[in-house]
C-alpha cells in the first residue's frame, strides 16, 4: 500500500463533522448520571458503521490546505474522496422502462 492509499481514507474535517453532528442532533454527554451510555447500550448489536461513515463522507468538503503534492497525485486523491452520486434505484427502474 502507498501513502496515497492511506490518504484516500480521509473522512472529514472538524467543520464538516460539526455540520453532520448538528444535522443528526447528536447529544453531547455533559451529565454525570451516564444516561447516554445507558441508552447507547440499546444499540450495542446494531451495526451501522458503514451507513454512518457514508453519511459523514456525503457531508465533507475538499480540504484545500490539508493535502500537498504533485498535481496528478492530488487529482487522483481528489477524485477518490469526492462524494459519489447517489443512485435512486426506484427512479433508475422507471428510467429504464420498468414500472
């Protein structure tokens, strides 16, 4: 694996995450009674990490000042971490002539 492969795993910046957290009404634990930890236990066997990571990636912006390198490598990196268009399978079926 190369350094470029590692950089392609970039998730998001702090400001990108702040927007994502605000949109998802994330609760910050500021109490001492461990209420959020108790509630988190209800989701202990729920595996949504791929969906959460994809949601975070959908809200990220290109970090202009973060990456430096050769123009062709930056272009490859930009393409690799650019948001991918979402495909609505229902609309795709209609476009292809299905009902």
